[in-house]
C-alpha cells in the first residue's frame, strides 16, 4: 500500500497547472468562491481530465485526497 502524502504543489503539477507559490495563490484568488452545493470536480474551470482526476481521487479515497480536500477548502474560502 502506498502511504504517500502529496502537497498542494504536487497536485497542481499533477493537474498540469502552473505550480509556483505565486501561481497557486493566483489560481486560488481567481477561482475562489465555489458554491457549497457544487462539488469540487463540478466547478466550471476544470478541464475534463482535471475534473476526472479530482473525482476519482475523492471517490477512491486515493493518496491524493488530502491535497484535493485542501484545495477544495481553499477554493471555498472567500
């Protein structure tokens, strides 16, 4: 079993997004405020493959789920 813990920067790299601290902060500021009734992977700014990755991470409780949950919390904070 893989007990890896992925950081938010790793998640951004996995999603093919720019991953410097400044770029991550900009992404969060730009996309913040996801409605509470919208699941993270349903947000309109993801590509199909990004949304699929996030959905699978959540549904399979993969080793990415902590990073995904962290990003979810950051994007819901306004």
